[in-house]
């Protein structure tokens, strides 16, 4: 990865962690930007700056990394209300709508986001877009049984669909599902598309995160910007 991009991701993540406070339940996001936030939380917890925190991870990978950092963890059933979640995104539009799921954790990420009082999204400036779909395909998680019929349904909605592969084999999520990456091009009506996708039995969830982000922190060549939804 480009060193400049890595530096921007780290800057955005560190700025987001400044909003974490002792005693909080923290949602721990997945992805190449969110991992910087997780490591920073681990540093502050080890130093005693952040105390009495509980993390709720959004993937098995993040759970393992958090355990390595000795961050206390709980399940969402044990902590059904999350004070603050810090997560990344693949694409962000001016209305704070997101495409997420490039790392494959979109289902758990959305469940955690819905349970969060505050959802801070951290990105580098390359992830900003006038319309979702201009830079990233929409991941759609489907059950393996009959996945080809979901493929055809998503094609009928106007997408170019690709079954996600990893290391030459079909990729499976933490829930054992598969992901269909759907290139719709620039999406004019994200709410309508999200609703249409979810009408289909066999589709578990899609990577359109609508109305869930409360803050976006963007790191770019001009520094770090924090934008809150109510601004």
C-alpha cells in the first residue's frame, strides 16, 4: 500500500480514537483503516489512559486482534447498546451514506452500527464520492443455497455481478455466506435500491449503509477534517 495512503488512514483513525472515553462500550470495526483505530485503543488501554472499556468486535479477525492487544471483549448480546463505534468505509457520499463490505464483514458491521449511539467513519480522501457506486461495487451477502438465482436477480436490477473469490476459491463470510459484488455504476437513489435488494429471500444483507454514520473523519493532503451529521 502507498505509504502516503497508510499515513492518512492512521491519521484519521487516531483522530477518531480521541472521541473514545473511559467506561465506554466500543464497537471495533473491520478494515485497513479501522485496524489503526483498534491498535491505538490497545495502546491507550495498556497505558491506562482508557480504562474500563469493553470492545464489541465486528469480525472474527478483529476479535483475534483485539484479544492479542488484551482489550476486554463482549458480545453484542452481552452489551446490546454501544456508546461509540469506529469503522471504515469503501465509499462515502455527501449525505454520509456509505458502501461497506470490502473486507467481508458487512453483516456484523451493520448490526453493530445499528446498536451504536455514535458511528464514526474514518477514511482517506480517496473514498469520498459524489454518488455511491462510482468507485466501489455494492457487496451483497447471500446464503450459499441458490446463490445463482440471487446473482440473476441482482443482474435484473442493473448490476454487473461477480462472485467474490479469495485465493482462487469462493469467499465465505464469518456466517458462512457468500458475497456477490454488484457494480451498479453511480447510484441515483440509494434508498430505493437498498429496499429492492432486501425484498429478495436468500439475500441476507447489502453493503449500503444508509443513515447510520453520525460522523465522518477524512484525512487528506490538507490535513484531517471532522464532519458531524448535524453540521
